[in-house]
């Protein structure tokens, strides 16, 4: 759905993106992570055909951002980090205006608005002015603006900013529902916990480059990540695990290991038996609940 080749973007005094190449599959949710100033927002703006790259190419839905920016705008929804709302209009009127400006026919606009309002949880405030909403509710309305026209590609820059814990959970549910409905999502944040529930792949941007050179798969239903802990240090823990078929060692030290392994209960039981038989004092073994964080810190600082 998205193909980027050798993308370079320059501001007057700095090169913000330094030859980025990536591919995003259709109907996926990809996390775009990295420290502030790494180039995430610049990359999103290039994907949204709002910035013209210095060199390289960006293809979204088969259209080139240089030659067909309007075609890309039609199929894409974009929530910037700093967004605008018409404070004097009600939620209904804000979304009606957005729907009509995005080409939705008058006869279909009301239904599109009702659907967007329901998705972002603003049904009970549909006739409240945008200027009277709290920061978190304004954020929901901004997300509604980005999805009211049912885009094929959705780019979100810090979408959970200002949301309370329940709203963040609702956002996670919404992201998965949008993916299941056929959308391709790229979600930028420097807070990994915001992305954990719904992203299956991660692109780490650091100093204008992709760490590791490509997206990282962080969730695999068949082969999840497990954390192993032993009570007594063993320098051969990594080698023991790496030598076993069906195990990939992501990182390990003398006390801990992060691995991918079959979800099969029998396979896990066999691994623990073998560890105990080899003298490893297993004190903990369980599925990792922080796949994004584990993957992030296993990559950052290891070079590109």
C-alpha cells in the first residue's frame, strides 16, 4: 500500500530524512517510533503528499506523491500533531463540513457523520460546539475528521495526546476496527505504551534514518515473544537457546533472555524441561506483554 524508495528531505539548515526506504502492507497497523526530532512528522508529511522530497519516491495506493498528490489526498486521512478545528461549529457541523470537503455526496453525508461520531465516542456531544470540548474530546473530534470519508490509508501523528486512560483504550479498539474494515494505518508516537495494543509492525526512526533498515515485526500470533529468567547466572544461556530448533533469541544476558517460540503448550513445557535438565535454575517464563518496547530497545544503539 505504501512504498518509499531512497527518500531524502531537507530543511534549509538540516537534512531531516536521509535515504529512507520502506514498505507498508495493506490492512496493517505500523508504529512509527523514535525520539523527538528524529524525523517522524516529516516522514508522515511526505507520505501525505504535503511535502515534496528532495530526492527519492513515495508511492501511496499506486500514486506518486510528486505526480498525483490530489489522488493521494482523496484516499488518505491525516491527523497532524497540531490540528485545527472550527471552534464555533458543533461536532456535527465540523464533521459535515469535513465530509463535504472530502467529496462525500450530500445524500450520504449525514450517515457518514453519524458513523464517525459513533466510532470516536462523541454521540452524546454531537451538537456541542468544538470550542466547548475538553482537550481529550477535541482530540477525538480531530480523529473523526481524519476518518469521516473512510480513507484507505490513515496517518496519525500522536493520536493519543490528551486522551485519558479509558479514551486511550477506546482508541486502541478503534484502530483495530479500522484495520479490520480495510484501512492501512501508520501511527507515530514516541510513547511505546500507546502503540502496544494495536500495532503489529514497528519502524524506528533515529536521526533521519530507519534503525535496522526495515520495519520490525513485533507481534506474531503463532510465535509470540517470551521472557525467560534464571536464578543463577549462566554465561551459556544465549548459546543453549540459540542451538535449539524453533527458537530465535532476540536478546540475552546471564540471567534473562527474550525469545520467540511456538505458542504450543507442549513445546514450552519441553523447553522448560530441557533447561532444568541442563542445570538452568528457571525462575520465570512467560509471554512478553511489552513487545514494542522489547523490540525497540533490542534495536536502538546497535547500528543501522
